[in-house]
C-alpha cells in the first residue's frame, strides 16, 4: 500500500505528504480518482522529482 504514496507524491507534488498506511488505505480510492481527474497535467507531473523514501 505504501507504494501508492509515490503516485500521491507525483500528483500532489506541491503538498507535504505525511500519510500513514491507515489514512492511505481509507483514501486511496479518492486519491486514484483525483489522479484520474488531473491526468491532463501529466506533462507537469513528469517534471517533478520524487524522493519520499
């Protein structure tokens, strides 16, 4: 489950990600929907550098 945090980091790269596994489990469907809605920003997301772990 924690691997999804990488996706969250890309999608919400301007936010500080401090999710634990329980929060992630409870919100992962909302997160996936939000990523789907913001898919048009993919070119911007690809420019972000993720180093969460």
